[in-house]
C-alpha cells in the first residue's frame, strides 16, 4: 500500500512539473505575459518634478474615446525636467517605454496655450467644461505634444494617446 501511495505521489509530482514547465504562457519581447485582454486605455496621468513631487493640480482628465490625457499644473511650473507616470489598464504596456530609472522628460512641447472662459476653473481645479472643450478641438493641440502608444494585453490592439499639459491661470 505504501509503495502505491509513493508511486502515485511521484507520478503526480512529475505531472505537475511537466504542466508547470510547458510553454502555454507566451511572453513578448519585453518578457511580459501576453494575455487574452483586448482592453487598451490610459487610466491616469501624473507628472513629477525633480523632487519627485507632483506638479499636477487636481485630477488629470483622460478621454479614452478621443485618446487624450490632460494634466493640469501650477502656473509657472517648469516642464523641461518632469517624470511622467502613466497608469494603464491591466496587462497593457506603453511604447515608447518610460524609463523606471532616470526617466526625466521634456514635456514643454505638450504645453497647450488656451484662453480660459468663465466656468473653466472651480476652487482652483479644472472643470469638465474646460477638459471637454480642449478635447473637442484637436487642431489646437501642439504639434510637439508627447504621444505614447498603449498596446493591449493580447498585443493586437494599439491606440496612440496625446498627452497635454495645461497651466492653471495665475490666481
């Protein structure tokens, strides 16, 4: 009886090892797991200064249909040395990659000059009215605005996002 149990245990262990070592889970060129997920969108956009502190004012605005991400920053903020942090849907990846070490980037080309109207700001934060007005006018986007492509988990869907920065008016 003991020999049968030992043989069964060894057989089960070998079977488990062979399944675990199979190539059923493909990986891409970056060593990331390729999944079945086709979702492909940005969920948050953050900018950090050289002190690793946010320069954003309020929340970022992400329009997944128009594929535009807007960060609102304090008046007079330098955009030449910022560290972008982009959150994505699960299993998606960003290209070109943002370096995890020394990822300082010049976002000054993404700064969108805009004339503000009544109702664009409330309690120091941008309103949806402002964000929707910006997204509705893509011809006003700076030509040098940063663009990153989001690639889905199954690597079949790619969407290019435009990343804009709007400076809050001096208050």
